[in-house]
C-alpha cells in the first residue's frame, strides 16, 4: 500500500458490496472528516497548481465532489462528465463495458474547446474503463487528457493497461 495512514483510517472497506466478491472502498468516510477532506483537496491543489492544464473534467458522481473544490481553487473551468440522459445540450457520448452490461457517459460539446488540455478527476480508479471512455469523448472534442487523478487507485485491476501512456496519479493505492 502507498503509505498514507491518515487516508487509510477514514476510507471504509465494505466486503461484498455492491456484489459478492467486491471489496468496496467507501470515500464517504473522507467527506465526513473535515481534516481528511481538506488534506485531499490541499494535496490536489499542490499537485496541479503549477501544471499546464486548461480545464478539469469530473466524473459523475463522486468525482464531482473532489474536482469542484480543485477547479474553484485553481480558477479553472469544471466540465461535468455525466451518465447518459442528464445533460440538456448537444453531447459527445461513449459506451463502455462494465463487469456486467454496459454504461454510457456524455459531455456537452460546447464545454470543451479544441486544443485544450484537461485533467480528469474521479474518486477511485478501478479497471480504468470509465476514464478510458472519458478520454475518448475528450479527444473527440479535439482536446487531450494530460493526466488522470483518483483519490484511490486499485492497480491490481490493471487500469494502466486501459489508460496507455497518460500519467495516473492517486493518493492511496490498495492491492486487493
Ligand atoms: P472503473 O471504470 O472500473 O475504473 O470504475 C471506476 C468507478 O467505479 C469509479 O467511479 C468508482 O467510484 C467505482 N468503483 C469501482 N470499483 C470500486 C470499488 N472497489 N470501491 C469503490 N468504488 C468502486
């Protein structure tokens, strides 16, 4: 495990949720602990305040919680990546495989400009399927992803295989 005793203490681990065999890492323990939440947002600010990004893309829904304070602190636009059917304007969308079935995400076409560099933020990176689909719609808009960020990473699910050369940063990693 990446050494972060503080975060490990507040992330609840729930076996067999939402399905048998899945160990669920519950970040709501961070949100109800103000020092832990500040710790995460401050780390994110120090990681990205000097980087060359134009905009932050946040994944519905727990990604919103971490991306919004970061975007506000850095004075950058916040682009919402939403589940299909939630955005009222013209969208780009992508389907991707889940463990069972498929999911579809969308982004407003007008929210991303050609040539922009985006940081993509989610709460947890598991297989990387959601982030890969996000990259796909960002690239369709003519922009690019400079980095993926998650509070928690589960590298044993091999997200790097899906995410190619794009850097991935997490604050804490678990190996089972
Ligand atoms: P993936 O597309 O496989 O990387 O899954 C990422 C999304 O699923 C993230 O937005 C997480 O919130 C959620 N997720 C997947 N696996 C877990 C897990 N073991 N614990 C908590 N959340 C998870």
